[in-house]
C-alpha cells in the first residue's frame, strides 16, 4: 500500500508544501514521501525547479549543471574583464598631452614673437641712427621706410605668399585717420632721432601712457582708477629728470619725441574706434596702414625737403661712407617694416597687458643697445631718470588692467 502510494506520487511532477496536511492522517506515508522526494531531487533536478529558476545558480540555491554553470560564469568573467580593461584612460592621457603640447607651442610662439620684435627694433634703431647721422633728412628717411614696407606687402600679395586682405571703401575710410596719426608719429620720431641720441628719444617716448590718460580724460571724458593716475607720477618725473640731465639736449629732438607720443595716442584711439568688427589680421592691417601713410607722407616730404636737397645729401653721404650707406638705407627701411609687422602680429596672440609689458622691455633693450653701440655719454642721474620712467610705464600697464 505504501509502495503504491509512493509510486503514484513519483509519477507526479507537482508538489505544493502548503498541501502537506493531506498526509497528516498518515505519518508513515509522509516519512516515506520525504525519502522518495530526496531521491528524486538527486536524480532529476527539474522535478523541484523550473528553467526560470536557473538564476539560483548565481546566488547558490538549487542545483545547476556544473558544466553549464562554468560555461556561463566563464563568459561573464571574460566579458566583464574585457569591458573593464578597454578604456584604461588612454584617450584622456592623449588629450592631455595634446593640450599640453598646444600650450607649450603657444608660449614658444609668443616668445619667438617677442624676441624677434625686440631684435628687429634694435637693428632698425641702429641703422636708422647711422643713416640720419650721414644723411640728415628725416622726411625722406621716413618715406623710404613706408615705401619698403608697402613694396614688400604688394609683392607678397601678388605672389600669394601672404593672403590678400578683403577690404572695402568703409575699411579705407576708417583707416584714414589712423594713417594720418601714424604718419605724424613716425615722422616726428624720426626727426627726434636725427637731433638727439636714440636713448633719449626712447626715454621720452616711454611717457606715452601719460599722454594716453590725459587725452582720454580731457577729450573723451574717460575716468581711470586712482592707481592709474598715481603711476603717471614716476613716468613724468623720470622723463623730466632724464631730459634735464641729458648732455646733448636738443629742443627739436625733445619736441619731436613729445609730438610722436601724442600722435600715437590718437592713432590708438582712432584704431580702437574705427576697426571694431573688421576681419583684417594684424599683418595685413599694418600693410594697409603703411600704404595709406605712404600716400599721405610723400607729397609733404617733397614739399618740406625736396628732390634737389636729397640728391646733394645723397652724394655727400656716399662720398663719406661709401657703398655701405646704400645698404644702411635698405636695412633701416626693411627692418622698420618688419619690426612693426611682428608687433602687430604679436598683438593678435597676446593680451594688451602683455603687449604693454613687451613694449616696455623693448624700450629698455633699445636704450641699452644704443648706449653700448654709439657710446653715448650718460650720467648716473640720467640713467636713474630713465629707470624711473620705464618702471612707471610698467606700473601703468599693471594698473590699467
């Protein structure tokens, strides 16, 4: 009887523990069934579990075929290990290296701009002073400087070495007042250097920030922070001290440097107002400025000095210096354009503050090199005034920001 019941239950594939009370009247049958169920569990796993319950193999419940379990586990482990090892932060390190290299390249580029700017400016001032000592005609010298730059850029545009700027009539209209101020400033500085030492001209020209603040305050109604006004004191005081103690002081040379300062201030104001929204780059902008300045300056240079005077002065200079004088003229003309062009190109890459600091350092290099090359006598008080003026220019560039 017990065997037949057990056999009958063995053919059943369903079992509900909640219905165990059916066998409560026959304890021995319940005991027999438990043994039978245990045997069935060992023989066939699917008697007590269905396929959806294979998840119990992960958590450790039930019995799953070891071969299948290892197969699934191996695939899972391989997949997880593969996915986890793929990124390894390689793209991040590559991007970081590219950004670092780009920043280093930008710093190197700015450094080369500054070094080239200062070197070209020093060379220009040396050859310009040599030419003016042998050929004291600053109006023609200024004209030749602008002509050389204009010719260089026209050839560059024609040969496609440089990209031709896209300009219109409005561009040239806004450029005209800038060109007028640039022409006056250029000629005035050349007149100054024909009368006094290069170092003295640049000491006076270091007072340009004072003119900028005064013009902006009086004519444009702009106001500046107190540190900006305080920085003008060492600039004005240093320039005055250097002028008073200058051994070779000349009123025309002094006034030429002062007029140059004032003209370049107006050039910067006109350029700031008129060139907003223009897409012409620094190199082409200065090229266009040189061409227009050349057209403005040429008739005045002819009227003030004249071809006959130039011919006599040229013959005198060649007889005294020799053929090298021609190379001096070519050098001062080409280097004038190159140093201005590089300065405008560097202005596109750096902030105005960095440009002001670079301009201050440029004057120091010009002053020191001119004193060494031309062996101009300088007193300690004169050197002190120059140092104070230049330091005031640096303080101004800091306070202006």
